[in-house]
C-alpha cells in the first residue's frame, strides 16, 4: 500500500471504530432512552462534549442523572429529562410567567426542551451571581450537561443525608445563598429544600433549578415564602436557632410577607 492508501485506510478504520463505539454506546443507552435521545447523546460524544457516559446517579420523576467524563477527564453530570411524563403538566405555571420563554410553543416535546433550557439559563444566571451551583456546560433538547458535584465518581450527598457538624454555619451559608439568589440573580428557586442542596467539601451547592423563576413572576413571593418555610423547618429540626419565616422573608426582600403570600396553596 502507498502512504496515501495507508492513510486512507487508517481514516476508514478510525471511522469504523467510531461507528463501532457509537453502536455500543447506542446499545447501552437505547435500552434506557428513546431513539432521539440516544442519537443526541451520540452527537454530544462526537462533538467533543461527552467522552463517556457511565452509571446512573439518580432516577427522578422528571429526569435521570448520569455520571460521565469529558475529554479533559473532567467529571460530568448528564441530566436527561424524560420525554414522556405527566409531571410536566403541573410545571406549566413556572414557565408561563417567565418573559424569557414568551415564544414557547405548546406540545410535550417543546415543553420539555424549554424546561431543560430554563434549567441551563438559571444555572448560568446563578453562576454569574457567584452562587455555588453545578457549572452548566451545554443544553441540547432534553439533555443538560453540567459539572459533576462529587469526586472520583462519588456524587456528593444531599443535605438531607449529611450529619452536619456545624449546622449553624451551613444554615447561614444557605441563607446567604438565598439572599444572593434574590439580590444578585433576581431569581427565586421555588423548590428549595434539603432535597435540592448537595453538600460537598463542607459547602452547600444548589441544584435542580429548572423551576426557578424571575422575581416578577406572579407567584414569586409565594414561592420564596415556601422556600423559606422549607429551609427553616429543616434547620430547626437540627436544633439550629433559625430566623422566623417572616423575619427571613423580610431580611431577603425588605418587606414582611402579606397574609396572601403566606397562604397560597400550590
Ligand atoms: N451536578 C450534579 N452532580 C452530582 N449529582 C447530581 C448533580 N445534579 C443532580 N445530581 C443528583 O441527581 C439527583 C436528581 O437531580 P435533580 O436535579 O434534583 O432532579 P430531580 O429532582 O428533578 O430528579 C439529585 O438529588 C442528586 O443526587
Ligand atoms: Mg431534585
């Protein structure tokens, strides 16, 4: 074979290898995901975003989270929103009041893509406000790639599963995060609790932000009040001397919560 022929041959073999790898990847992920999602992951692999997709960190109501590696050996969390779920009907109100998603078209697929994009945008916004969240890498349709919080393929535990040594300190860290969320990012998390905060290297890290809304959302104050109640309830149960719910609301927003804000039921 001439040099040129050898080179062509190498290229062909390489392509074939990639295809073989794709086929194997596809086999693994096709058993879990629909064809479109599988193809999307292969695309992200060929685009140099994901090198490997590994074990499942969590199977949630709306999404599964997988561990992965990037091409610089960095650990990634790959959140894949399920394209078939009834949960999304309930979530409509978090998108409806958000001017960032005005042009959004109805339909389950579109809704889920919007939901994933919303989480990505919210992560970006929080990161810019220097709030500790998983750094977002990319979002494409129903797949969101972000920084993996944890080490050596061990995901950081949720706050609810940690025996905090200095619960007082963690409480004030969480309160500071809520303040920055409000003041710097102008966002309300709207599902904040010990279930959506990871604890890593002695610091709380906020996750699961797809439902977070801008402050001008019609229910923003009610969502904030609910977040405050959750956080105070959790830390009170650890015998932390928390602010009262009203005090913390006032500290964050500058005004006391109205009776209406306190009584909204979702
Ligand atoms: N960036 C991340 N790094 C490590 N683990 C994560 C990350 N994001 C999510 N997880 C894990 O996956 C679980 C589900 O993620 P979450 O965003 O809360 O989705 P949902 O609650 O809607 O299923 C979390 O409780 C957490 O254990
Ligand atoms: Mg969650």
